[in-house]
C-alpha cells in the first residue's frame, strides 16, 4: 500500500493469486467472458440466495395465475368479463408495491436467515391458495369466504414482491469477499430466477391438471325429455 502524488492510497495485491483475481474481475467488468474459476467461486458465495430465488419464483408460478383464478371469488362470477382482469390486476398491483417497498428502507437490509425462514413459511400460503380453490375444497366455508380469498391474494403477492427484491439484492452485494464478481452474481441470480419460473410453471400445470381438475365434480347429464 502506498500513496501516489495526489495523496490517494493505492492497495497493491500481496500475492500473485490476488493480482490474478483483480485482473480477472476487471476483465469481466470490461465485458470479457468470465472464467469458470470466477463463476465457481462466486457461486460458492451466493448459492443459498440463488436457491432461495428458485423457491420464491416457483411458489409464485404455482399460485399465479392458475390456482388464484380457480379460487371461489363468489362476488365475481365467472360470467363477469372483468373477473380475470380484476384478479390479475389486483395481484400485479400488490406485487409492484412489494417490489418497490424495499427501496424505502434500503439502508437496513434484513438478515439472510430471515429471508430463508419467510420463504419456507410461504409454502403454507401456497397450500392455502390450493385450499381456496372451490373445486378442490368446496366444503370449507372458511377458505371459501371472500375475506380469506382476498387476504390470501394480498399476502401472496406482497411477499412475492418483497422477497424477490431482497433476495436479488442480498445475492449481489458481497463485495468484500474474495473471489466474488458482482456482475457474475447478477447473471447467476437471473438464471436461477428463470429456473424458478420454469419449475413453478411446470408444478402449477401439474397441480391444476392432476389435483384441481380431478377434484372437480363431473357435469350432470340430463336425459332429453321424450316428446309427448
């Protein structure tokens, strides 16, 4: 470490390995392909948050839009053309609020274990969304009630926005750790987000096909009345 003519302190790497890492990270920042060693070392640091990203986006795709649209919503009959618009619009509005909420308190990030805990507990909301489907759980007056349906939609979408934002932030802010590249971390987190969307969409399709549709009662067949 020494000071230049302008008084700025310059930190020199203390080993050849340190110098190589500094050169590699500068090369990645300049747009050159990241070497496998830097990708692996970065992933070793962020993998818990990357897997959390998969879980969060999978949970979202399982609930939305399939299970949410199949809910009871007795105050919005299926014949109403605004039913789908109202439900999807409400979800997207609450999700947007959840995504922008962390920007008002970005100076104090939550601890990572808290994000993992909430993401795990959110599976109960996923199951509650399934219980709100009329064709699956029509005998439950509690889950078929309008307040429970609305509360479940708001809680699911808000938590999805908040958890998704904080997970991405915490997964890409490890600047002080050696062998870490923020640019590589961003690509890795984005790839896990896409993986979560794919797994969630597949799981949601299977749940709707195997559980919800099988539980739906078969339509009654009315025999034609013979002419008199």
